[in-house]
C-alpha cells in the first residue's frame, strides 16, 4: 500500500480531529491557524486562535482593524512579524482578490508572510489541492522514513525532501481532495504525536514496516542535527516609570524584536537617573528590580529593570524619539506588550507598586 494511503487511513482512525481549526474548508480560518502554528505549540495557539476569531471573524474584519488591536491580541504569542504580515495579507486579499482567498497554492504563496509549505497546507485543507507540505515535523518524518542524511535546513537536503514530498502526494481520482486533506493532516499528526523529536512511538506508526530509521535503529540519529552555535548574550536596562497610576511606554520600532509593540524605555549606558533626564522625567525615587532573562530564537536577552517614581515630567517628543504614551496600570493586562514586559508589570502592579 502506498505511503500516502497508509498515512491517510491512519489519520482517519487515529489522528487528531477536534482541533478548533479542523472540520472546516474556510481558507481564512485555515490560514490563521497555519500562521499561528509556525514554531508554536498547539496548546499555546488554541486560546489565541479563539480570541482572534472572536474579534476578527472574517478576513474583511481583520483588514479594517487597527494594527494596535491586532498586535494586542497577538501579544505573548511571539514572532511578531507574523502578526504584521497577517494584517498586511488580509488587506492584500481585500484589495487584490476582492475579499476572496486565492484559489491555488502558487497564488497563495505570493501573499505576505506565506511560504511554500504554508501555502500548500492552506490549499490542501481549503481546496483539496494536491500540493505537498514540508514543515519541521514532516521533515523529521521523511528523514527517518526514507533514511535521508544531512541537515534538513541545508538547501540540497531540503530539495531532496521536496522531491520526495511531491512524489508521495496521493494520486488523482474521485476522492483525491479528501485523500489529500487526510494525508496532509496525517503527516502533521504523525510528526506531532508519534514521530516526535525525542521519543518516537514506532510501535504505533502506520508506516513502520518501511521505515529506514526503524529498520537500522537510527531513530535518534535522524534527522541529522544541525551544528549548534553558542547563543549570543545581550544586555539592556529598562525603566518602569510610574506616575499617578500610569506607566510610561514607548512603541518599539518595526522591524526588530517586539516590533510595533508598546514596551518600556530602554537605555544601555549610564545610570537610571541620567536616562530619565534624557526622557524629560525628573525621578523622585528609583529602585533597581531583579534582573530577568528572555530567550529569543537567535540570542538571549538579559534585562535590568529600574522602577522609577516620577516627579515633574516634560516628555521630549519628536526629534527621533519613538512614540510615547502614559498607560493606566489597570490597562496593562490587555495591552500589546511583549510577554516578559507584561509579566514584569503585572507582578509589580498587582502588589500595588514597590515604591
């Protein structure tokens, strides 16, 4: 029996069927889930997905939304470029496609923030198109099952995997659309639930009889791990400037880390008092808070926060300074803030402040 048929049959019987973005052919909902699931666990995505749909139930609703509202709903999910691309993509669909999602993977791939595999997944689930996917989980399944050597992130290895992905697509026929949906979901389910990174459950795998890695006892060697580089360390200082129940925030530049979100003012050199004066804030009292760290994909950031009770304030707007606002501390919970910054402020203000 063909590889694709075995995967599809297993998905019907044993795969996941109750995720909130399943059992629909609506390309908007499918697209939203695929973008959110990039480098993010299913359990983390579900509440964000449900809140996002409640606020923006259609692509038209998302297209006319204010970017700050979009970023606020995305805050904490990470990889914020995804949210900006999502917003831009919705507007492109309205302006260039009359509010209808493009009907093919090739056309979907022309939209902002959508690559080949994501476009294929959307086209498969929404339209039953026979276009192969190749996300991280699928690369792991293919590397083990077909015995593919080499780092999957390398171009030559990835091209070989794409060739296999194309060759294994279910054949044309009267049930091809449903078979393609089952097969695509089955590959995702297989990688997420059985052919996992650390402890694959080979005994339950529907394609174990033809798996090269299982036959050669190489499940923990494949896929070939990439060479790990030392994670760079970065340091910054943040100012939690509080005055009359409000906290001073600045909008982060885009692109860049936390791009487009409101965050705390930062400074690299000098002391907190000098940094406050640069902003136009006369500090009445300052307290250094415990340093915390946050790990990004390519580096680790160490933050030294300072809590400042402001005296007289004459903010220096313009002249290259980022947009600034005074936000009531009670509104921090729902604001578009980076997750570690929001956690810091919530802990601080739930205790009624430290000063």
